[in-house]
């Protein structure tokens, strides 16, 4: 089967400093459907935001963010396990850093782990290990992590489930006439240099890190699909029905 990497952000998984239980169940149900068609790898944010549901620390403080991640990672994984258990789907936790992708030996180990888990019908759930690492060792956002995971796991497509419907010509939260790009083959370099535009307090980077992830995928001859994670209709239409109604497809071809 074709292989895809699915990335979901903190904003989709939490709401008002609590677990967004209905959205999380919808996500899990969707992934179960996908597994009938694809080999699936999940890259999930949420450790810090889930930690904050249990412990109200100032996430802007460097050490507090690490403490929240340490508290939140098992909460995140236990929520996933409880939901995937409904469908008898086994899951695993894979924690990575940017440094892991600088080593051919580490990349090969990562590939073997992912291949073996998928072969045994286990869903790999990947997150960045930002608890004991220093800033030089981490991506800082899971958008770019997911692009590296997709490439090095030989995924044909990276799908990013976000709080927006796709990539617009201007900020849709500020402009009513913002137009959605359905197909993008080239990203202007200036777009990759813009500041953080995240809409969620526990998110990092906003559209800029998604564009950087898309550029990485394009550079590798792969594709990325950016769509709404609150409403999974666009993702399901694109991945299961083969219909592109909403969402942005970043691909080297105009197909």
C-alpha cells in the first residue's frame, strides 16, 4: 500500500485548555479508515498543551515548557491508546530530534523501526523529544519534523491537519477576500521568511513552518496536503475519495 505521514497540531487536539475529546475521536476514527487504504504514520503535537491541562505553568519559560512536555506526553499517549483500543489498533511512541536526522545510522534505525511497526500493524505515533534536548537539537515545530519523518520513512504524501483550510494569498482571519490556493508548485522565498503566525497559544510557527515543510517535501520530489483538522471532510475526500475540493496540495506537478 502507499504510505502517508499524517501530522496533527495542538490546536486540533485541545480546546480551552482541555482535551478536545470529540475531535480526537474523529481523528482516530479517520486514521482507522485510512489504514485500510494506506500505511499510516502519525506525527502528533500536543505534549505541552496536554501537560497544561494537568499543570498550569508558564509555557513561555524554557524549563516550564520542558516540564509540561514531560507531564503531557504520557497523557497524550494514554488518550490515543484509549481511543485506538476501541478499534483494536496497537500504537507505539517514537520520540525524535532534529539531530537524529543528521546521522545516516540513526536514519536507518528509524526506517527499520517504522517499517517493522507497520509490518506488524502497529501505528507509529511520532513526536519531538524536547524534554532533555537543547535548542540546537530540536526542530522547534512538528511541521518540519513531520516533513523529515515523511521523507525518511518513504511516505509519498505528508498531510498536515491544521486550524486553517489551506494556504491563502493573504491571512483569512484578517481579510474576507482571501483566496485559497488549491495547487502550489512553487513557494516564493519571501513567504518562508515571514514571522510566526500561529493562532493557538501552544502552536509554533503557524503557516510559515507549514510552508517550510512543504518546501522540504517539494525538494525531495514528494507532495504535501494542507487542510483543516477541525473538520476532516477535506482530508477524507482527498485521501479516500480522491476528490480535491478544499485544502492546498503542494506538488511539483500541476495534476
